[in-house]
């Protein structure tokens, strides 16, 4: 407040000096100027000094207000971060609740947090994937329980897991959205059923040693990171799984070595732009890779095709390794020209 008073006094003093100086100068150097005109011109000059001071005060007030608003916005943002962290911690705590309804609510709370705070999305996806990686079994997967209570508990757990799967899919951006980030999914060893991520954009997908049951759909996906299906199993037990991956794009490596496809499998029109491996992979049911494109090194060593197989129209623009491929003698098999396979 003292600084403002000093500035005001200084401005008035300068204005008075300007008034007197301009008026005196006009009277001395311009004989035609009357005293009234000289005072009027001097007053205008002095008023300009006062106006400049007023503009400076206004600009200073504006900058002060902007700084105050910035501090307020920062405080609000810190409060939002604190509330978000508390919601996250509370939801994580509730995931361990013994009641399945509470666990489902906790999953939805995490998904809601990711929608409201996009910077939490990858963290929430990591938590959901971690939940799906927990050991789990069910009578539909060939497990046997001693009591009905254990079966009921497994069924309730299944419903919670299906909710987690659905929320994972909902949090992934649509394929073709160039501005959306490509989130990573780590589902190593996870048991999944009806996992449908069709038309989604995914970063790195890790499904090593995973088990997929029933109908699983990866069609029209865009994989922007490495994809690992090493030693995964599709459809063992009482539910034979169907694996669909039509019209998908793998921008980096795609590894399927040692995978057991026990149900119908389809990679039609899919584009593999990076290193691709199907070595020691077993296709026990119908498989189609019609019109698929392989743009880099591709490995089919020791792969076994045990049912109808269609690789018609498949194109290879890189080195292809086909050593030890075996097929079934009782089914229709269409392989690319030049491939040597063993029937057994």
C-alpha cells in the first residue's frame, strides 16, 4: 500500500512539472500562443502522464489477479489429485472384499476414475489386468469342487472377472483414433472367457501362458507394440475356444510360439508388419489365414495343422521358415505354393 501511495505522489509531481514545463515552453518559444492555450496544452500533457500511471496500475492489477487465479487453479488441481488418490486407494482396498458385489463396485469405481482422469487410465488397466491374473478355476474349465459352496463361490468370482474384462475393453480407445494413446495390457497367465477387444487400439499385449475359453475376438485390432502369446492355450477343458483375429494389424512383432489352438482359428486378411512366429504352434481345429500379409521374418517351424487349413492368398515379403510343418491327412489343406509339409 505504501508503494502505491509513493507512486501516486510521484505521478502527481511529474504531472505538475509537465504542466508547468509545457506551458512555459509554449509561452517562450511560440509568441502566438495565449496563456489559456498554453495551460490547456500543458494540462493535456499532464493528463497523459496520469493516464499512463492509471494504465500501469491496471496492468499490475491484472497480472496480480492472473497470479491469484493461477494459484487457485493449482490448489484446485492438487485437491483433485488428492481426491483421486483417495478414491484409487479406497477402490484397491475394496477389491479384496469378501462380497462379490463390493468387488464389482470397486472395479466400476476404478473405471470411473480412469474416465474422469485420463492420466490414471494405464494405472487402472494395470490393476484390472493384475486382478485377472489372479489364480482362478471353474467347473466350466474342467475343475472339480468338493462342495456346492465352492462352486457357488467360483461362479461369483467368475462374474466379477467378466466385469473386469468388460471394463478393460471399455477403457481401450477405438482403433483408428490417431490421437489416443495405445495402452499396454499384461495378462500373463490370465484365464479369460469371451474376451472381445475387437476394433480396439492396444499397445503391448502380453498373454504368455494365458488360457482363453469360449469365443475370443481380436478382429480389426491395431497392435502398436509387441504382442506375446507364447505358450498360451485356447479352449481346453469343457469349453472349446474360438479365436478370431481377422483384419487386424500387428505393427511390431507378433509371437505365437507353442500356442495350442483347440478351436476354430482365423487370421483372415490380417497384416503382420514385424517379425512373426508360429513355431511349434498346434492348430487342432479349422484354421484360416486367407489373404493374410507377412511383411517381415516369419517362422512356422514344427507347426501342426490338425484340421481343415486355408492359407490361400497369403503373401510373404520376408524370409519364411517352414521346416517340419505337419498336417492331417483327413482334412482339406491349402498351403502357399512351394511349401513342403509332412502329412501324419
